[in-house]
């Protein structure tokens, strides 16, 4: 709720600034679709745990551009999108009835946690673009809030293949974002400020404190 209030405040303040700065034919918008591909690092592993295979992330959505000055080089971006993130490791999640248990198994063939999220990026945008120039340098930094729509844990061990909907995750998540680049191709990073699991997930008596770090490419499309 606090995030929604802050978001509305930013929108109203930005629109007020735009109204003050408006000059006929000088203002333009960078309304954009975005697509991203990332490698997902897992920070804060418990003892004996490590990443395996290729942990990847996909994201896509649209961002509304709100210019803050006459030149359009500074703006606020507010958007919404969807994301899929997978995390492979030797951490095995299993379920019995309503109880989810966790263990570390180095003999596991594959163990994956997959999340599906509804995301809400909020960016402060700097770029050296003009109303006529569509190839430009950009630096976009901000915060991204997300709500986990669903999460699934799965593992393969010998002839056993198990999967289930995992409810031990923190539903509302947020983190810092930074995008930097030229034209369509840009480097992108996301650092989570919330832990992936809620306090119910334990392994060897230790609370799981996984925190994602995602680094990859993001493509902005007008």
C-alpha cells in the first residue's frame, strides 16, 4: 500500500512538472516496450548449497514515459510487465501433505525453482535523445516491485521426477534496477532487496535467505 501511495505521488508530481515545462512541439515521449534476458545469480547460499545448470530469466512489458524537462532528456518511466525466472541448484524441495521440506543433495540430476511474476518498474531516466533522434545513450535507474503469481519446485533424481506449487516464497518482492547502453541493446541489472523465500523455508535448521541478482540484456522497442 505504501508503494502505491509513493507511485501515485510521483505520477502527480511528474505531470505537474511536465505542464510547467511544456513548449509547443518541443516535448516528446519515449513510450516503449521492453524485452529482457538475464542470468540469475543466487546470493546467500546456505552451507553446502551451490548453483548448477543455467539459471535464466525472461521479462517483457511496457513503460509509460513522463518527461521532466523541455528537452526530454530526463524522465520518469512507469510500467507493468510479466517475468519468468528459474533458479537451478543442489537444493531439493519436497512436499508431504502440506509440509514442504528442503535438503541439499549433490547427487541430484536437476533441481529447479521457477517463478512467474507480475512486475511494476519505476525508473528515473536520463538519455541524450531528441525528438528526431532515435539512437542515443541512456542510463535508467530505479526500483522494481513484483508480485509472484505462482512458483513451482521440481527435481529429478534417478527415476524419480517430482514437481509441486511452492508456497514458501515471499509474494511481494522489490529490488533496485539499472540499465545502461546505446540504442536497442542495453545492459541490465536487478538486485533484490527482499529475500526469495519467506521465513518458513529451512534447511538443516537454517533459514533460507536466497536473494536474487539478475544480470543480462534488455531491449527497448518504440
